[in-house]
């Protein structure tokens, strides 16, 4: 009887213990499940944060690289080369890309890949442009060197030409002086006429019918031969030009009023020449006679009539 009572008491106790054990196991298992789930969530969140931080860092690095690249374009444009317009266009593209990246929030990996590609293209474009600019500078330097060399040659040639021109002018001046005719033996006399027609020298004004002027053309072997014309100017006491009283201009703002012309046939040797001034009446006083080869005066004489 007592044994049966013990058995009856043990069964409920065993059931209670079993229930408690199962509950504890469920509780432990549930706790472990929650802990594993929380750990997985934490790892996922950490991974997402890490990915976001990495993408943000990549975005910042790309932007920093673009800022540096823009500064490089600024420097290249300041050199003002033939490629400046193309460089300005490339710089504008960089600026536009910077604005796009700055406006982008949490860009995806695909977007970052596109940004990196565009950055790489801009860098490569700048490198190519800089190489071309370097080449152009080298060509310009060589061209400037060539131009300077040509300028030196031209300067030397000009100096030689100037020297030759100066020598030529001196030679022409020497030849002109050497070929110049000189006059000498200037003489003026008054003549009267006898009834027989013979002419005699006189000093009386009332007897004078004409003035005879004479001179010698000196010989010159290098002077131009042929007909040579000389101008004689006779002035009375009032500086009035007697005779033809004609004006001749020589084309260099020079002019002369002359009394008469004396022509000679010059052949390189000395030759005597003379001319006559006729007048109805000669007054008392001194007459001045000037001899010209074109506008240049060659000599002077005077005669006084009583």
C-alpha cells in the first residue's frame, strides 16, 4: 500500500521535472536563436556601414583628384598656347563632373565606376595636351632660333649692303667731283666800233656798244664730252639783269636768271669760250658778271665804265 502511494507521488513529480526541463531547453534554444539573429543583424549593419563609408571615401577621393586636375588645367591654360581653347573645354568638363559628384548622395558602385572612368579620361586628355604643348614649345624654340639666325644673317647682309651703298655713294661723289668742269681766266671787256667796223676795247661808257666776256674751260679726261652750256649773268648798278633776262629752273628748287648762254663743244681738253652782251646804251658805273655751270656759280668778274 505504501509502495503504491510512493509510485503515485513520483509520477507527478517526474512530469513536473520533464516539463521544467523542456521549458528550460526551449528557453535556452530561443535565447541562442535571438543572439544569433542579433549578431547577424549587427554584422549586416556593420557591413552596410563599411560599404557606405568606403563608397563615401571613394567619392571624396575622386572629387579631390578632380580638384587637383582642374588646378593643372588652370596652369596649362595660363600659358596661352594654341591649345588654350581646347584646354578650357576640357576644364569645363572637369568642373561639370565635380558638380555632378558633389550633388550625388550615396552613389552606387556603378556610378563610382563611371566617375573614375571620366576622371581617367580627363587625366589622359591633359597628359596628351601637355605633351603636345611641350612639342609646340620645342618647335617654337627651334623656330625662334632659326629666325634669330636669319636675323643675324640679314643684319650682316644689311650692314654689308649699307657699306657697299656708302662706298658707291662715295665713288659716285668722287666721280662727280672728278668729272666736274672748272672754269678759269675770267675776263670782261667793253668794245667800241670804228666806222670801218673794227672793234676796239674801251673804258668809256658812251662809246661802249657791247660787253665781251671770256673764260677757259679746263681740260678733264673723265668729264662727259659733247655740247656743254654755261650761263652768264650781267648785273648793272641797280642789280638789274641785262640781256635776255630769262629764268631757268633746274628741277631741284633751284633757278637762275641769266643774260645769255655760252655753248662749247667739250672734248676733254681745255677750250676758250666767250659771249657777247649787246645794248643800245651803257651807263657809267660798275657791271658785275657771274659765270654758272647750271645753278652752280663758277666765277665772277667786274668792269667799270667811265
